[in-house]
């Protein structure tokens, strides 16, 4: 989307302001359907950093996700440019990848469609 959806941006602002990770959302980005819960960027970065830090091979990359105090942080009133998903899955057929949910960062301007709520699967 060349002009990001104002309503979607308002949801992102609310997630950041309230520091809530309870907003379920499903988006379509470049034909892929991603479903999960939004998280504030700071919490998302912290969690990604923790996961990487626990890896022998990827541990050195964890510092990229931690807040660098020498860099100015965006103004709290600024509209976020990205959605930060946790417990998220890319839907493909009757499966969600990864099955347990992952951490995805999606540019708001790239979202072509969205709906509140997430999709889950049942074997029944």
C-alpha cells in the first residue's frame, strides 16, 4: 500500500502506547497470510534478542536487537512504520508455519489486506 491504512496505523500506535501484546491480527503481505498477535517493538526486539542469545551459532547477532542507548529512539507520538508479530504463523494450505508461532516484522505500507483476529487450525 503506497498510503498505509490509517486504521491499521492507529492499531499499531495503540499497541505501542498501551505496551499490550494481546491484539490478534491477520494481514496479507505480498500474497502471504500472516496471523498472530502484535507486540510493542521494544518487547519484540527484547524477545528476539533473548532467542538469539541462547543459540551457539546466532548469539553474536542478539546485540542488533537490543536498544542502543546512543541512537535516538522514535518519538512516542510517532506512527510506527512496522507491525511486530509474536506467536505468528504464515498460513499455507491447512498449516501454519512455524507450528509453534514465530516472530515477524512487517512494514505497514506493505499490508494489502487485514482483519482483526487470528486463524487457528483444528483436526476436527
